[in-house]
C-alpha cells in the first residue's frame, strides 16, 4: 500500500513537471521596428556594439543591418546614442 502511494505521487510529480515544460509562457513586452538611414550613417558601429539584444550587425561595407528584428525590445539605446541621428526605433505591440 505504502509502495503504491509513493508510485502514484512520483507519477503525478513527473506529469506536473512535463506540463510545466510543455507550456512555456510567451515572452511579452514592447517590441521595436528599427529603421537605419543609410545616407546619414557613417558606420561608426556604436549601435551594433551596444544593442543588448544583438538586433544589429555590420555588413561588408561596415554599415549596420537589422539581422534579428524580432529581438528588438524598443529599449531605444541605439537611436538615442547614434551620433548622426541615422537610426530610429518605432515602438510596436
Ligand atoms: S531599440 Fe534597443 S534592442 Fe532595439 S535595436 Fe535598438 S538597442 Fe537594440
Ligand atoms: S550609431 Fe548611427 S552612425 Fe553609428 S553605425 Fe549606428 S546608425 Fe550608423
């Protein structure tokens, strides 16, 4: 009897863990749409270097590209630090 109860407890503990793993909460929070004005950008790389989410990367010409738009949290680090006002972030969602 004691054995059976302990098996049951173990099973429900495992089922609980599986249900928890199977239903991760979607991440929530602001998102941003990043636009770079190529003619103003001097390719200093500040935005690429300091974006905490690695949304940007330098292309072969040394200018930034948006490589992971889905990761932008609209923190506005890039557009507030760009020395040439060459990048803007519009908050979406
Ligand atoms: S707003 Fe923040 S997360 Fe989005 S690209 Fe700029 S620095 Fe990165
Ligand atoms: S910080 Fe501004 S000027 Fe520098 S690479 Fe980024 S967009 Fe271009």
